[in-house]
């Protein structure tokens, strides 16, 4: 029997991206999705109006390496906490979560304290997001 070769590093990078809550602004997350895809990652984009339970269920089903959330509705503290709670409940707390959107600087530190890896605000260079996601997955 032939020895199986290890798949190239980029093959294992699967990222689920989703808009959480009632927010309908999706331009930024689509730009991020394309940047991650162009960098060789597989992107699962759930689209608009997802609940925390839907996002976590999809992340587990899709066997993703990370979850990226976009939010502009000012409900970031509540919704990110709910995502992390659902991940823990489903014994999937090892899936790292990052986010982006309109998040006040004073809330970024609080989100990181509860377990969100990073928050990217408007204007963040795509190369920075790609590099962070690669590093986050590869170090996890």
C-alpha cells in the first residue's frame, strides 16, 4: 500500500464566515471572504441573518478551523458571548473565533477577554487579516 503524503498546509485551512444577527451590511465580509479564498483558504460563507446556534452547528458540520463573524448592529458583546457559549456547549470551544465590523475600541479588549481572538475594524488591510487568520489556525 502506498504511503499517503501529507496534504499541503493550505488545504486544512477552512474558515466559516457569517453575518450574525439582524445586520444586513455584508460588503466587508464578502471582501474578507474573497481575500481569504485568494490566499488559498477554503471559505464557507453563510450569508446574512444567522443565529449563534446556526453558526456553531454549521462550523461543526463543515469541520472548519476558524469562525469569522461580521457585525454592525451594536449587539457584538451579546452575540459573540453567545457564539462562545454555544461552542463550549457543543464541545467545540477549540474552534477560534475572530470578528470584524463596527466595534468600539473600548469593547475590543472586553471581547478578547472572553475569548475572541481578534476584531478587525473598517480599513484593516486584507493582508493583515489573512496573515492573522493563517497564524491563528496554524498556532491552534
